[in-house]
C-alpha cells in the first residue's frame, strides 16, 4: 500500500461561513466529512487527517541562513491555500482517486491527490 496526501483547497481568505453560507449545509458538510472519516477508519485506509486554521495564522520559518528567520503569514501568495487534509493508505493511484472523490463530495471542496516519496 502507498500513502497519499489528499489536500482540500479553499480560497485563502474564506471562512467556514464563506465556504458553506447556509448554516444547515455547513453542518451537513461537517457531518458528511465525519462519516467519511469513519468510513476511512473502518476500511483501513485512514492514516491521519486534520483541518487547518486560515492561512493568516501561519508562520514561515527560514532556517537556510545563519539564523532562523520567522515571518507571519503563509509562504505562498497563491489565491488558494490548503484548508485541510487526509493522509491515506491505498493500494494504487486509482483507489486513492476514488477515495478522494468521496472526500471531495463529503467536504464540498476540491481535493488534490499526491503520493508520498519512497512509497
């Protein structure tokens, strides 16, 4: 089996209320994502998952010079940032893509799939 990172992408300034304007839809998305997480655990595909605070809470650490330098905010100035992720175990890319499709439907967001190196 190979580990894959499933990254959920959102607009960098989006709040949960922006992503899910309707409170009932927001609660349903949270419930659907929880059910998806339970499904991953039951199937043996679950490794780890988590939601992230907004990019403005990030701190970038640059330790490439003599002393580490820290700066506030995300490293990337991209329009979209990672809002959450799953690390899964899947037999191949096709299985990982099928799992990502279910995760995307549950959380109502785009999901990028990438294998870990050395797997």
